[in-house]
């Protein structure tokens, strides 16, 4: 019956001459199936949407492979350009748009240490480990640049499974750390990968590592600035022109197009589109979102979330389907023992590379945090953070295709082995580690009810806290205090409660200078 169906599809495709349209139609139908099955399994959180999509993609791939008599296993061929240009932007933008900004920036230094420094530590361990251990298991077909690329490929995490289990209201700081590190990790991995691709292996010098790090800092800073500038420009246009008096459609269209334009400008300028669109989303939610009508606010939140959800489901569905790509499995010529050795080495290095920075950096974060505002990352939280980064996903797949294939096709047996190994590692980590995520989190973090007092949009624009009132040195224009005394008190509080002090100073600056120009609720309006 399946073979008859596939034959009918092929005959229809040849008859209409629109094979791509037919393939996309089938893929859209399977995507709808994933959404339906995910909804039916909503109460059984042992299986989340990503695992559901991978399993359905794997089953569909098996049916197509069986029906085509071993000739094909997928409907569409994976293209890294499709991933980076069309699927990744809505996912990253929505992450920035929906982020709880107060928690994110309160833990900013810890998140950046995990997402940036942690990637470099993991990259070093995986690259050196692969270079040393792969030949020992009989795999010797890669050069130095390939090993460096593998370090970035397997340093890119996928925290979706853990985030779907964690409760943001019960463990807001832990959720913020896992969520923030996941986004920064992906951006850092892609930026580092692009920097490595520009290295001339034939003329390596002692300054090469310094150059790579310098290029990374340049890309990181300029990409962030571009995202912030685009978000501010959008907010200013919406506040000044007030599109809502004529049509809410124009407001939504402008926000969507400017977000996508920020990503494309970054790619055009050879910057990091991920960082740019992420910070563009943060700035838009902080300023531009408050300049549109109430209907547009509700609509944009749901539209951006829906686009992100569909893109994520599409990616995981294709990963499951592409696992049975017969061309790559036929091209590789590696022995079975060597292949399983590659799998074991890679997973072992991922475990070690992750642990090598999560636990030491957590201890360092606890040590350097101010005693008056100390929120320790407990050992149980450290284990959850470590576990959350063990899953590998679409970014790893896309980077592997970019390095080892040409438009999704490779004729090199060694490169085909790397591609199939990457797919297997992604499947194993997502399915096995993903299935074990919920029982691990439930065991380490028993359910506790915690009322949600934060803004549902994540803007955290609450009224001033008791601490704000108790800090007279932060008041503007206080005639009873001299400028020298205010500066002395501010410096003292900066050392005693640095995060809180910086946050309050930023809120004063934001309310006095930024919001009158770019929009957003004033503090006086929130009380």
C-alpha cells in the first residue's frame, strides 16, 4: 500500500512537472501530523515536541526508504542556507522577544561565561580529543581544520528538552541560565565556526589563535550593536509615526520585516545574524512593543511564537528523516567497529567538555557574587545546567553540512562518515538524554508552587522595590546631599550590591533619557 502511494505521488509529480510543490505539500502534511501528535501527548511530558518530531520524521523516512526500494529516505534535501536564512531567524528572534529581561541581565555575566568562555573550553577539549582519539579507533581522514570545525559543531547545544521541563515560575534563575546560555552558546559556536573557516591551515602562526579570538570579539560586538540599533530604529519609527491610528497590520509588518532585515544585514556584512536578531528582539520587546496598539501587542507575541514553533518542529522533523539518507550511508567506507568508536568518542568528549566548564564556572560565579545579593548555583542546579547542554540539535547538523558537504551532497567517504556520525550523535543525545531529562529534573528539583509576579511579557517593568526607596543616593536632584557624598555612597553600594546598583542606575537612565525617545512605559505610569 505504501509503495502504491509513493508510486502515485511520483506519477503525479512527473505529470504536473511540479515535484518541489508536491514534496513541500507532503512535508507540510507531516508537519501538521507532528503538531497533532504533540498536542495529544501534551500530558505525557516524557516525550516533548522535539522528540516527537524526530520520531515521526524517522518513521516517515523509513516508509519512504522502504517504498522507494532503498533509493531515497526524505522528501526535501537539507540545505544549510535554508536553515540559516529561513528557519533560524524566527527561532532566535522569538527567544529574544520573549526573554525575561530582568532575570537575563541579572545573570548576564554568568550566562556570558557559560555561553562564551564555556564554548571555548568545550571546543578545545572536543577538538584536541577528536584529533587524538579518532586515529586510535581507526579514523584518520581529516585535517586540522576539520578537527577544529568538529570542536565547534559538537559545542553547539540544544536546550529545548530541558526548557520544556523546567518551570520558569518555580526556578526563574535556573531557567534564565539554561535559556540564556543556550542562545549565547549557539551564537558563539556559529561565530567561532566562521572564524575557523577563514583560517589558512597552510600558514599557521603563533598569532593565529590571537587573530581568531580578535575576530570573534569583533563579530560579537558589532553584531550586538547592529541588533540594538535596528531595534531602536524600529521603536523610534513606531513611536513617532504611530502606525496604529490607521492600521495595526502595518505595525506588525514593520516589526517583522525589521527583525528579519537585521538578520540579513548581519549576514550581508559577514557578522553574526544570530546575535543581531537576538538583541534586536530584546530591544523591540523593551521599547517597540509598547509603541503599538493593544491588538498588535497580542498578535505579535502569538505570531512570533507560532513561527518559532513551526521552524523548530520543521528542523527536528527533517533531522529524523535525514537520519536514513541512503546516499551518505552508502558513500562512507568506514568499518563498523570504527564507526561505533567515533560515536563513543564523540559522546564521551561532549560529556567531559560540558563538565569541564559548567562546574568550575558555577563555583567561580558563586565565589565572586556579592554576599548581599548572593544566589548560589547549587550542585543540583549545576547538574541540571550540565545535563541541559548535552543535547545536540539543528545547529550542529547545519554546521556539519556546511563544513563537510556541498549543497547537502558529499562524495568523500570520510566526510560522509562525519555527517552520519553527527546525525547519530544528535539523535542519540536528543532521544536518550531527552527521555531522561524529566525524571532527572523531577528527582533533583521537586515541584514547588511559586506564584508568578512577573510581567507575562517578560519586560519586568514593575514598580520600584523597597530597596530602591531605601537608597537615597539614587534619587535625582536630592538637594540634601552633595555631589561628592552621592558619588561616595554610590561607589560604596556598587561594591556592596553591584548587580542591583547597576540595574537601578540603568532604570533611572532608561526612564529619563531612553523611553521618552524610543517609547515604553514610564516608571511614573507603572505606580
